[in-house]
């Protein structure tokens, strides 16, 4: 496995937009090639955006992420007490601390970024349902293309709107 460190920008047809506070996305080289293949097979009005890949736990930023997740989990439990069972799936590392095959992607439609979760994981379920309906055809195309090329999508509804996917075909 070879990890690539990609700064913000466009790389072989794939947009890289690191999620704050990161300045780059670290991704497995073969997973990147596969994402580029997915991009090439999508209609021209849909552009993939890679937002998150491998995030090492050690170091200041790793500790900060752990702290942010802990605070976020407490706040989420307070805002959505009936969704407490989802906290582990939403605020866990979901493999991002393992290697560069656990990725979050997004997409642009007709040149505009689609924000399926405008308030992040705190986006209310009703808003999520509305956005899923509004952008359903494009979202389904992206998800189907990812599945076809060996990615597995996260089962949690909120994580699936972050388009958290795990590349498994190389294993």
C-alpha cells in the first residue's frame, strides 16, 4: 500500500477538498486510481470530491480530532437523544485511522458543490430526507458507480450522505 498526500486542487479529474482542519487528504494510491476511474465513468455534470482519507492518530491534530469527536458526540446525544445508538457510527473513526482506503467523498452537480449535510452530522433527519430526494438521481449515480468499482458504502444513513466508503477490491 502506498499512501499519497494530496493538497487541495484537482488531480487527474478528481477534486480534492480536505475537510477542516486538514490541509491535505492522504489516500491509498490504488483507491485513488479507482476513484479516478469512477469519475471518468460518471456523466460530465457530476464531479467527485475527495474530502477525507487516512488521518493518523498520533500528534496534535490527531488528538484534536479525538477531542472534537468527543465533544461532538456529547452535543449530538443532547440534540438527538433518540439517535444515541448512532453515535459510535457517526463519531467513530470508521477506519480513517487505519489506512487510506476509508474515504469520504462528495460531489459537484453542474459545477456547484452539493451539500447533502449542510450542518454536518447535526443536519436534522428531515433536512437529510429532503436533500436525498432533491439530489437523489445524482447521489444514486455516484453511489452505484462506487459500488460497481469495489467500494462499500457505510450503512448509517447520515454517514452514507457523507458518502463514507471503504475500498475493498484491492484486498
